[in-house]
C-alpha cells in the first residue's frame, strides 16, 4: 500500500473501487430506467410523416429541432466548456475542474432527462424526449455546475456524483413548483437555475466547512496560463448567454427578444465590472477574478425577464447594476463570508449566481407586474405570460406576486436541500482529501511530470509515458 | 504612493480613477441614449403575432431570427474569442489581449447599435433593433479589434475606449456613404471593416510612434503555450469566416453562396501560406506568425464578392494569391514599415487586413462589373445588386466603378480619422505605459506570481491569493 | 548548410523547397479542376428564385442551407479545433498537432469536394456543390485526421499531404461502394469514417514502424498545460458529436433522432470511462489519456445507427460498452500492439476509432435488421432505409446483411490502401525526422525560446522576435 506523503494526510482518498462502483451502478440504473420510461417525442420519432399530416405541417422546418438546435448546442458548450474551463483558474486543479465537471454533467443530464421528464413530458407511461428536453437537462445540470463552483477543489468525485443525484432531483421538484404550481415564467432560470444552484452550493460548502484550509492558500491562486484557460470559459459563457436565455422561449418574437435583451445586459455588465475592478484596487489594476466572473452577472440577472418586454435600455440598467454588485461582492463579501460565516466559496458563486440570481428574480417580478396590453398587444400579452385556461384571469400584478414567491421557494428549497446533501457528504465514506491536499489534482489524477509540477508530483519514475 | 520600478518609468499609468470614470460615464450615456432611442424591431416585439398576420406569414420560422441567429453567434465568437485569443501570442500580454479586446468590444457594440441604428434602422424617432443589428454591431466592432491589433501592447485601456468611440462613429459614417450613397455591396466588409479598420489602426500607430520600443523587443515574442492560445483565435476566425461573410446577405441563395465561396478561399489560403512560410525561411521551417495570421487573408479578400457569383474556383484563386501576399508581407513589409515609415504594427494587420482588404475591394469591383443576366438569371441579377428604385438603370460596369470608389473612400476616411484619433490619443492624459513597460500585463493587471513570471511580477507578497 | 545536432540525425528534413513545391503545385491543380468541374448547386446559385418557383417552394427557409448550416459549422469545429487540439497533448508537438492538422484538412476538403463530387453530385459534366457537400468534405477529411492520430509526431508535412491525397481518394471509393452499391446507411460514418480511417492509419503506422522510438519516450508524454489544451479538443468533439451524426440525415425526425441518440450514448460513455480509468490504475487515479479519448467512443459507435430507431436506452447501452472497451484498450491493447505487432499508435486510434467503429457498424447492422414497420410506421420505414426504386423489395434482415458487408469492405480497403500508402511514404524522399527527433516541433517549426523549451531549442539568438 501507498505510504502517506505527509503525516497529516489521514484521510483515505483511495478511489479504486468506490468511484467505479458508483459510476457503473448508476449508469446501469439509468439504462434500466431509460428502457422502461424514455422514448422519442413525435418530432424525433420515425412516425413524424404521419404526425406532420395530422398537425397540418407543410414543411420539415416546422420540426422543433430547427427552432432550438442551434441554441441547444450553444447551451451545451456553456455547460461543458464554459463552466469546465471557467474553473480551471486554479494553478493545480485544472484536471479536476474540467474533468469532474465533465463527469457530473454527463451523469446529471441523464438523470435530469428522467426527473424533468416525469414532471413535464410524461404521456401514457412514457417520457417522450426531444431537443427541448435536452436543453432542459443541460439547464438543470447548469445548476449543479454552479454548486460545484462553491466546493471546487475540496470534494471527491464520488461526493460530486452524490450531490448531482440529489441536486438534480430537488431542481426538478423546485422547477415543477415554480413553473406548474405557481405558473411562474423563468425561461433563463434566474430563479430555478442560478438562485437555486447557488444557495444550494453555498449551504453544502458551509456544512463541509474546513477550518484548516489556510494551509493550502497558495494553491487557491492562479498562474498566468491558468487564468487564460479560465478566460476561454468566461468568454464562451458570455457569448452564448443570449442563446441560454432564449433557448426554451416561445418560437418567434420571444426567442428573438430574449437574445437581444441578454446581449445588451451583458455588454453593460463588462463596463461596470472593469470600472469597479480598477476602482477597488489600491493601485487601480484590473483583477482577472472579476473579469472572469462578474462580467457574466448581467446574463444571470435577466434570466427571468429577458423574454419579457424588458427593453434594451432596461437590460443595460440591469447589467450596469449587476457588474457593480458582483465585483463589490468579490472584494468585500467573499472574505466576509469566509471569515465570519465559514462559507468557503472557491469560485465566488455568491457574487456571480446568488446575488444576480436574486436580482434576476426581482427584475422578473417587476417586469411582469408592469406588463400592459398596450406594450405587449392583446395577443402578445396572453401569449407572453400564458394567461390561458386556469390562469385566464390572472393580472400582471398577481403574476408579479407569484414571481416573487418563486424566488422565496427557490431559496428555501435550496437551503433545505443543501443542508441535507451537505450532511450526507460529511459522512466519512466518500474519499475526500485532507485539507492540505485540497486544490490539487494529484490526489485523484495521474499528473504528468513537468517543470511546473516538480513541487507536486509523486509519480513512479518507472511508469511509461502515456500513449 | 507607489515607487516607480525603474528610473525610466516616467509616465503615470495610474488608472484608479480615470478608467472607472470613463467606463461609468459612458455606460450611463448609453443607458440614456438607449432609453430615448432604442426599441425592439417588429420581429422581436411582443406585437409579432399581429405583424405576422399583416405580413401574411404562416410560420414563426419566417422570423429573421431563424435565418441569422446561428451566423450571429459565429460572428460573436469571432469578435470575442477569435480576435481576443489571436492576440494572446505575446508572452506577457495575454490578459491585455483578451481582456481589453473584451472591454472595447463590449462598449463598441452598444455605441454601434446607436450609430448604425440612426443611419439604417431609424423609424418615427426610434431605432428598431433585431438580430441583424446585433450582427452589424459586431461587424463594426470587428474593425476596432483590427485597429487594436496595430497598437496592441502600447496603449492604455482608456486610450482604447476613446479610440473605440471615434472609430465606431467614423465606421458608421463610412458605411453609410458606401452602402447608401454609393449603393455599394460589401456584405462581408472587405472595405467597410477590413480596409477601413486596418488603415485607421495603422495611422493611429504611426502617430503614436515610439522610438524606444527596441528596449522591449524580447517581450514582443511569444512562448510555446502563448502560440497555442493564439491558434485558438486563429482557428475560430478561420472556421467561422463563412458565417461572417454570409451573415447579412440576402436570405436563401446569397447566404448559401457566400458561405461556400469563403470556405473555398480560406482552404486555398492555408496551402499558399504554408508554402511561402517555409520557402521564405532559411531553414525551411514554418513560422507560427504566418500560420496564425496569413491563413485568414482568404476570408478577408472575398468579403465583398463572396455573395456574388464569384464561383468556387474564383474563390480558390483569391485565396491562393492572398496567402502569398500576406506571408510575404510579414517577412518583408512589416520590418520595412517599422524601420522606414515608423509604423509599428504589433500584429501585422497590414498583412492580414489592409492588403487583403484592398484586394477584396478590387475583386468585388471586378466581380460586380463582370456580372451578367445570363450568369445570375433575370431576377437573381436584380436581387443580387439591388438594382431597384433609384438604381434601376445601373449597369454592372457602373456598379464596378462605384465599388472601386468605395475602396478609395474607405481608405481616405480611415487615414483622416486615424490621424485625428491618433492626435487625441497622443495627449498625455490617458495613462499609457512607458516604452520599457510595453507588452507587459503587469502595468494594468494583477498578475499572479508564478514560475514563469518571476522576471516580471512586482506583487506584494502579503496579498492574499485570489478567491 | 546546417550542422546536424546529433550524430544520429542522418535524415534530411530540410523542407525549404519540397514542402512549398507540393503545396503550390497541388493548389494549382485544385484551381484547374475546380475551374473545369465545380459550380454552385441550384440552392446556392443566383437562379434560386426560378428554382424556388419550379419546386413550388414558398419560403427561402426551404433552402437546404438552413437545415444544415448550423450542423456544418459544428462539424467544421470538430475537424479543425476538435482533432487539432485533441492531439496537442504531447509536450513539444503542439504546433505540429494543430498546424499540420490544419494543413492536411485544408487541402483534404478541396480534394474531397472533387472526389465525392464526381461520385455523388455530378450533373451534365459539372459538380454542383452546396452545404451538404461541405459537410461531406469535412467528414472525409475527418478520416484523415483519425489516421494522422496514429502517425502523429513521426511524419513530415509532405508525407501527411501525400497520405491525404491518397486517403481521400480511397475514402470516396469506399464510400461509393457502401452507399451506392451496397445501399448501406452510415450517416455518422462509423464505417466510412472511423473504421476506414482507423485501419488505414494503423496500417500506415505499421509499415512506417520505427524500432528506435524508445529513445524519445520522454517526449511522448504530456505536460500539465498540454493536457488542458487537449481537453479543449476533447470537449468540442464530445459536445458537437450530435451534430456530426445528424448533419446529413434526412430533414426532420431523422436529424432530430440522430442528435438525441448521440447525446445519450456519449453521456453514458463518460461514466464507464471514468469507472474503468480509475479501476485499472493501481492507485485508483484517473488518467487524462482515457478521459481525453475514451469518452468519445460512444459517439463513434452510434455513427451508423443514430438516425435509426435505436432508442435512447439502446444508445446508453452502446455508450456504456464503448467506454469500457476503449479504456481497456488504452491500458492493455495499445502496449500489446506496439510491442508485439509493431503498431506504434501515438494517439491510440485503435481504441477510439477502430474498435468503436467496428462496434458501430455491427450495432447499425443489428438495428437495421431489427427494424419493423410497426416501430417506424409505414412511411417512416421506407424513408429511413430508402427502400425505394431498385431497393423496394429489400427487407430489414437483408439490409442488415449489407450493412455487415459494409464493415468488411471498409476494413479491407483500409488495409489495402494503408499498405500501398505506407509503402509510398517509406520512400526516403519526404523529409521525415530521425527517431530521436520525433514528437518535437523544432524540426519543422520556428519554436520560440522560452523557459520551458530550454532543453529543445536550437535557435539563432540573433533572430529578431516575431512581429
């Protein structure tokens, strides 16, 4: 058996049987459940020709695939490259950032297809999936990627898989309450994805508090090239956010409008982030941490309202405010949360997702409450808020109230769920690293020997190079 | 106050109040102007259902969003990741390359929406924006990113914001003269974007000539990994260029054709670039500078003609020539421009944008002049050149003449505008670095301490690591 | 003339005249052949308005461009960034990986447009090209990129261009036999692209066997950041694979279904790859080589069947199996192939493309053989397998037999073609490096001097830095 490197390395991080067991068992479970439940939606089924005739569609172009596939691919890039590379900023945790994000997202989308399917696409005992389900699964996993940001570098892949299982489940429940019971609009997920994901992750990291993390303070920083890798993540999130917020909006004007609003909000956010990053530093220099993160807050904060008639200047105002809030959060709030509340938030998701998510929920509530038939047109008004059937008599101000309720519900479920999951993850079974080995790939990964890693590697020199 | 590092560091680069002030004031101005002027186009407005009825459209698919959104996202990636990472080749200026490009583009697209809006989308006192406006704003900013390439590493972010303000304004004026007054075709912007942007940037860098730049010659080179980062930029520009040149072409065949022509031209360009890169080096080795840049010249050079019936082999010929011209330019012209004309062109935009842009304008003029009803079909001929209304009687050869005039106008406005802006940027107010601090992130950015940067960092060792 | 660095460096790698000559001559040949043969398809031609009337199309949306362009761009990214960066894992061969991939793909797509055009789009003496041809050209080049993976680091760019010329030719022949003569379905190319490309490449590398490659074993490994660059390639391949497998499927349900099946297969594959990567390593650590490659096997293995009614759970099963097969292959088979069969497979394409490709062919044959009118619907059944005209009477089980024959044909042509091309490449004319200079950029590239490269560079210190 391997000799522990330091005397302090008491924890057993040996994953050889535990990680494979979890991965294989869960994947088998997915196969069984997909076999029982999941089938193609009519638009992806070979019976489509008949469907077309029945629906009186004259062109294959009317297949939802063509309305949503480009946006789906953009969202897909955000989840895997966007979140994955955003978290590579740590100098020696790049493999873990991009690799574990890959693992949890790949599992999460499968479980999300099932959970969201049971709630939203269940017909005659089967879940019928199409491109919109793929987008929603990616969305759901997005909230797990956000929570991952809070505990980055401090958890084992087994813990991450367990968190994913529970968080996806709770996400689907929360989403069902908001969208179906409260009849809330949240196409870009300010509440369901960002607020929920962030408070969930912050609660988990609070419960997993590590008092001795100071020891590896040096590893919590970046190096020059790791900051550039992280910028790949940042830019893909920033560029594709208009696709994110418009991906599942109604066909036509709603998708179009959501993309424009998000574009505007994000543009404004960059300028206030730069301004405050420079202003809050003694020497006026810009801080990569802010540029990598706070520039994205504008996208989070129009997640609910982007498909509404927020207007371009309204979007600019939201972006303006969120760049400031988020940057100030990184400078003053993150250290405070860590020292006083014992919330160790590796990526600062409180600044990038929690606060902008709350703002997004509030902006959505206000925008909904302020809606008028004059601004939306008679038909557009009904269509935008889906004031049909059961909700025919709902007024904008009531809708605004329900939107606000959606924020509260999301936060509460996140806190309760995060507490539960945090407690489970605290069990000494999951192979998490000791404090002095946090933020270090070497615990879970074969790390190549190189000039830069001399200080960290512990490889067998006889090991042949990778093929 | 901070003690200057070298005795030579005379210039004050302290940005703590100046950069935030500029960013915040200008963003507030954007909000006010957007509030007064910018609204959604009918296709992005909630009244779309009524619009559809009026226009007799049967499907949401007819919304321009679905014709252009995928191309828009590709263009968006080119501006932020393409140009941003292309410029990360410098060994210690990666943060500035990708970060300042981010800043100027985020500001520029807002100002471009206004400027181009006033000229092209102004109805009843309002600018009505849709996805095509977003593309055009990105295009306009593209010309600023090009100019940025000439002055990369030698200017402060404040200077870049000032340049962006003026260049976007002049771009919109030039574009209006070409497209509306001369009735010129230039969908991919050989003239309006590349020729204009390049000559503008070259004039600015000429006026900002720094005689002592030799001192930091070592920092103008690349390191191994910075060249790989730059290749990310190169490849995204190369791959998405067909989207760039087809993004705002007419629906249907024109978009289709523009993509094919650009694809062909770029493919040919890679081969001649490789050939001449090897041939012009004593030992026959390939030079990354050429591969990163000259391979893209083929896209620039079919910017005007791609949507015309240039034909695939015509495109190959254009790409063939431009790979040669551009590579030869890097080897012989760039050193000449620097030593004789005092034009210090960091990224070699003269080779990648100025010369190929001119070629593109000329190819466009010839292709237009050579157009016949036989080749285009009766309807196609009128549609391709928009020979309707006022221009009903224009013949191909006259159109060719106007196209040629467009080149001249673009160059002239670029030279005049660049001189003006260069003079403004020379004022000793904007915090630009001294010659010995050029091409160095450390002046404007918090740079993490790491093995590679030992020679450059000047951090306070007590500073806590970034969160 | 340059003095050889080591006494062992006997081979002449001097490319100054040979590489340019090949590039220029071949590009001229392309121009001539394009001039004679290639024209626009009706959907990209300016006569489109007339075509629309003739075909009774009411909207420009019916142009194939809008059905396929987003998928085309995703495929394009996979070829240039996906394959290019996937191969940057080697510590000192990043320029060669991404640069030579760029060169061979840029040449290959032109030659593929011609070869595939003569077989499939030839009308009245002209090849008529549209967006589908661009996708197919990228596909064809994909098989060359795969073969490149086997010989990565051991060949000169001239050899790569020669291989590309022959492999594209043989690809087109094999594809014609499968699709037209055997009437086989293979939209995602399990057989035509992956099986063919992999066995071709493995044969070539077998013939080019280098007995002394042990000398540069140290250069066959990765460094920390090169592994992160490679992950960019991996993730783009993984994310866009649904576009790859659906890009040329029939409009409507087939494209939709192919994307869903691929998404599912890839997700499952990640979990079993992680499981076996950990399980097969003594200390249970994950190996980046597996994560970078084996996670993609699920996409390869549904290449034939994704557009069929494979069902989501069927896709999960295929992905499940392939993650295991591929990872086990990296651990046990690659060393065996190298030591016993003298097949030096730099990137392990046997594990990522050959075996999953075979599995994909078999899964396709079984899925086709198991098809029923009940599952597909009467119309869907005929449409899915194109059982019209000559093939009106073909039954699923016969189709399954032909599919299986397609696998055999692909392997045989690959082995025969690979032997031929390997023999040609063995001629001592093409400037390949000596064994001790393999996996090293410095032979063919100007490599910047930097901290990391001290051990490798041999630059003239007087050489000015790149502009």
